[in-house]
């Protein structure tokens, strides 16, 4: 049975990228985008669809770049659309990317954004297929004290928040935990500014922790369309000294948590 693995990371491999040529200028760019999205998203979730006008020295029209999360879905889309008219009367050329790119492992690719993580999880698992819970969210002590600025009485403040988040996949019996820290130094002109900044950083640290929790999750897509969830186990890393013992991260199932504990590097990127 055909098996494909989807990670919550930006797809950069050639075997996940398609180029589409021969798009006629008979429709506006927006219409071309919507039509192509309808065609290619039927093969699986898309990370990117970009429609561009042909260069001046080429005939009028468009070309498109399509990025899938799944190499198998990209391959199937290429085989079934190459040479077909699809959205126009003339056939299109659809090919896998042959761009020369440096080899990169999954550990060196960028994690998806918070919005993309949620979008991919909802697409593959459904809105009720996963949950997220805040285990701990705290304001952490800052190394910098308040410094009064010259004029106006405004003060420089540094806020720092840490968050421990857990993802749960009830139907698969899997969980993934991760922690994150965010920090910002800003000019505080009053209590409203301080309150807004606290709210902003609390939201950002929650999103960052969720992204880190998703980065350890693998979606295993079977040939029959069934999706299974696995959680990667990564080597232990140490926590920054200033929050050691406050935030700890486990990347195992509940049965394994008694014997294993994983600590993630929480250095702000």
C-alpha cells in the first residue's frame, strides 16, 4: 500500500513542486488562480499556488507554481494533469520541478506558520481530530530593569513570557508537547500600553509553542486516504538556565511519559 508522510514544515523538495506552463491570457489572473486552485487542491492540501505573467519576450499568458505538502500527491497531480486542457481549450504542460537546490534534511527546513499548521491539521484530521491545551503560561523574570527615558517620563520595559502547550490526537492516542519563550522591549507610556503588550506577547508565545508542538508531528497518509498520526522523538536538549525547572517538554505518549522526558531548546529565534 502506498504511504506518504506529511510534516508540519515548509515543503522545499523538488518532488513536491509543480510548474504549469501554457496558460492562456483569455481570463484575468484572479480567475486563473481560482480555477487552478480548484484543480490541484483536489489532489491534496496545497502549501502554495502562485500565478505569474509570462516574461515580456514570451507569448502573452501565465505560468504557475504549485507546492504540495505531499510528494505522492504532487506526483499524482502531475501525471493526471500534464497534457490536459483543464481550465482552457488548449493543453497545459505540468512538470515536477528540476531546480537545483542544496540538499536539506527535515531538521533544517523551516516550520510552518501557526496559521498553516492549523490549516493542515484541520484539512487532514478534521476540526475535531485534534485539540490544543495550555499546560502553563507565565510571565518570566526579565534581566533588564526599567530605564526612564529623557523627556516625557516614558519608561523602557522588557516583558518575557513562557508557555507550555500540549497537542492531543484522541483518535490516535498521541500527544505532543512543546514550550516557547518570547520577549520584547518597548516604550511604556501608560498602563494601557503595558496591558496591550502583555496580551500581544501572550498570544505570540501560545502560537510559537503550538508551532513547536506541531513540528514533532508526522501525518502518515495511506493509499486508501486514511491518515495516521505519529510523534517524532528527538534528542534531549537543555532549557535556558533562567527557566530551567519551570517549563519542561514531553514528546511521548502518556504511557511513555513515566519513563521519558524531553527538554527543548527555548532560545528565542
